[in-house]
C-alpha cells in the first residue's frame, strides 16, 4: 500500500522570473516579426503560469500526473510545479465535529440519546485522497458507527444491570478512551488522526424519560432513608449507652423499647414532631 511522501518543488519566485523573461522574449519576437519564436514563448509562458501554486500554513497540495501520484507539498509558500500536474489542496488543520444526539439502544435495550464531539485532522494525504472516496464523509459515517457500537456494549446506568462495572452515564474517561480507540481504528484506513473523542450528551429517550426519572427519584429516596435510619440507630444506641454509663435514669426493657420507638420516630420522620411534655412521674 502506498503512503504519502513529501516533495520540495521549485520556488515560485524563480519561476516568476523565468516567466517574465519568456513574456519579454515573446513580445520581442512579435516586435521583430519572428512569429514562431513569439508563439513558442507565449505557449511556454502560459504553461509557466499554470504551474504556479500557493500552499498556506497547515495546508498541503497533492500532485497527480496522468493518474500517477507524484508527491505532496507540505511546506507553505509560493511554488512552481509541472503545469500538467493535477493539484488538490488538503487542509492539515485540526477540525471539530459536534454530532447531533442520535437515538440508540443500550446494552439492556433501553432507548437512549447520545452525542459526541470529535477533534481530527488529516495525517496521510495519500490515504485521505486515494484510499477512500470522500474522507470528510468517511469520518462522519464511521464515527457514527463507532458511537452506536459503543452504546450497545454498556448499559446507560447500573440500576438494572448491577453486575456492570462501567456504565455510559458514569464511565467517564474509560468510556471516552474506548470511543476514541474505536474511532481511531476505523479512520486509520483514511489517514486520519483522532486527537480527541468524548461523549458530550447522554440521556434517556423521550418515551421512557419520565419513567426513568421516577425510578431514579425512588432510588434516591430509598438511599436517603437508608442513611437516615442508619444514623438514627447509631444515635439511639449512643443515647442508651450514655444514660446507662452516667446512671442518669434506670430503664427496664419496656421503658427502653418505648424510648427507642420515640427517638426513632423523631429522628426518622420527614416532618417536624410535636413534643408532649410529661410533668408527672415516669409512669404517669
């Protein structure tokens, strides 16, 4: 398989000087009625002008002569090349591709919407021009295919797939690294360098978004209740131990049970409790 190779063409300013000499000779030939010389120098002057090309910074020029690849100019400047070359300018600048969110199914089958941003540039101009039909369209299609493949390998979250270590929503850099590697492998054939690829949008599809939101809210409430109960039990245990150690009051099992019940109600309730002050004895 061929690869790109760089060439250093003739300076355009030297070519411009030669073209000027040819133009002057053609004018002199017609002036002195040496018609054949004037016609010949005019044709050569036109060919010289056709051969001029300008390559801008972070740009390149791929040259082809009658179907044969003749090299790539990567230096920026003003040059003269064979006027019969077919010249194609290729930008080597970094480019951004911010995809629109697409609807796919995750590993479990839930419909989700996911989007990503890709930073890429042309690394090998030969592959970009000759190994694929349209390298820009190739980047878009293969990046989309890589994202769809990645979305099908992992669940959106860990609610339903508890054995999943990595999820799309919480995978972070690991998911982005895998996406980047997958896109890089697909674009290698086109001579494209992947600088960065990362997910920038992920959400449940509209048809299940409300149900999934309620499920997440329920899970959050359960988790919060678990922490509240865990803290309340610790506080009740500490209160009973300190009452016993400091001998403030002697409580039998029945009184302890009542005290535990009251404290748990106070500590675990999601509303303010109204205390009842007992001004009598412990039994009344």
